[in-house]
C-alpha cells in the first residue's frame, strides 16, 4: 500500500511538472511569436528577454527537482551556465541557456516523447495563430521582393524566413517524435507539404534545401537495414559517420578561416560568395567591422527596411549577417562559441550510435546555419538542444535503435 501511495505521489508530481512546463513554454513562445509577427507593430514593448530568462529559471528548477538526481559537478555546470545566460546581452539568442534548460529537463528518456509532443502542439498553435490572424486581416502583411521581381509571402510574420523557421521547427519536432518509433512512407506528408510552402510562397530556398535533406534522411532511415554492410567492421560500428562528422567540422573551420581572413576581392572568394548570395562575404565584412572577443559584444543586427500597407518603415542598420556562426562569434564571443560547438559535437557523436535520422537532421541544421541565423531562435534551439540529453541517448543505445 505504501508503495502504491508513493507511486501515486510521483505520478501526480510529474503531471504537475508537465502542466507547469507546458504553461511556461506557452507563455514564452506566444510572446516570442507576437514579437516575430506584425503583431509587434501594435505591441512594440513586449518583454521577450525577461520572459525568456524567467522561463529558463522555471524549467531548470523543474528539471533539477523532479527529473533527475544530479551530481555536484552537474549542478555547478547548470548554475554556471545560467549565470552566463543571465549576463548575455541577447538573452533570446543565448545557446548556453537553452542547452542548460534542455539538458536539465530532458534527463529522463521516458519523458522525451511527452516533452516533444508539447513542443509540437505549441509551435503549431503559434504558427496557425499568426497565419489565421493574417488571413482574417487582423494584422498587416509585409511585402517582400527578391531580385526585384520575386514576390515573397510571410503570412503575418515580420519576414518570410521567420515563417520558414516555424515550419522548419515543426518538421524537426515531428520527425524527432517519429524517430522514437518506426518511420513509414506515410510520415513524409509534412516535409513534402512544408517544402512546397517554403519554395512556392515564402521563397526561402535555404530552408527548402534543409527540408529536402531531412526528406533524404527519412528515405535512408526507412530503407536502411541493420545487417547492411555487417561484414565490414567499419560500417557495423558506424565509424564512417564519425569520419564524416570530423570531415564536416574540419571543412567548416577551414572555410571560415578562408572567408574571414582572405581578401574578399579575391576571384575565388568572390565567385563562391556570389554563388551563395554573398552571405559569407557579408560575414567577412561584419567580422572586420566588429572583430571577435572572448565574451562578445552587443551588436544589434537588423534589416534596413520593409514595406507595410504601402508605407515605408526604416530601421537604423548596423550590419546584417546571415551566418549563424559568424553572428555567434561577434555577439556571444569565443567562450560561448566554443561551448556551443562542444555540445553540438557531443550530440553528433552520440546520435551516430543511437539514431542516424537525428544525426542527419542535426547535421543538416548545422549546414543550414552556415547561410542562416534561424537556429539562434529559441524555438529551434530549444528543440535541437534536446538531443544532448543523456537519458535519450542511453535508451536508444540500450535498445540498439529502431531506425538503423
């Protein structure tokens, strides 16, 4: 009887934990969505950073109290990470704070699916809320053109890429949930529909490419067999994926050294820059303007102008950098940048053995971040960071993974 009562108390505590977590996440994501949409014209002073910081505190405390018995070293790490997040000038773009929260809360593997389902419902709600508000003319539409003639739709968000970011986040959460079981061909509907929206309406080509990579990853996950290449020790242990990861990171670092310190007028650099819409060259110029420091500096990267209801609104522009890694180095500095890369690399190494679909999704998002800053959004960062959970990796490694 005592055991039954104890179990009932534990279940009740976990139930309230989920309720508090869902409510906290809803408040933050809703305010962040208002700030990211044309609702911000009516509510310009939304306290996004303060609510973000409060959300980190609440969810971290929930994780520490209810989800796991942490070691002293882990508690020191969480507190240190929280202090760094608190001191960060751009609280809504602090990778370390998001990782701290995710590691604390996703500590038990059995809770992973429930947590992700909450994410999926809340992201979908916020996405549909803005789109519905736009179509019933509650909020205005921003008109964008690309290359002078290509019209881009944002459906109520401040930028077409923001719309694509929400769609991408929805796909990442959905396929993370699906990867916990067995993927089937019928599960392709969301990524196919999302690719159509980002290509045809928002014209976010980078996001479309990443969605296609996720689509390709799903094909691999569905068609791959555990016994494939079993006669080769290299493939059986998935070492080739580790080599691929090392190669990717090596090429990434070399490429950035090349673009950052090489003369931008060099023919090779100019040609490569033109191929990818001059985004790396913009990063090159940004780094030369502001430099790199240990703890970063508060540079406010904003777009220069946009048109709303045939009226021009202008923002003062310092510089616009489209590469997440360069923006991270400038805003957050070498210290946070190093910690971010450390945890990303750790997640990649563990996901190789546990779930190749998650590995390929994380890798595709890293590639996406070369050309976009969307991953710095709390929505996507929160979701991707959950892969760092030791509990999730342990259960997948124990079961051997169902999607190998």
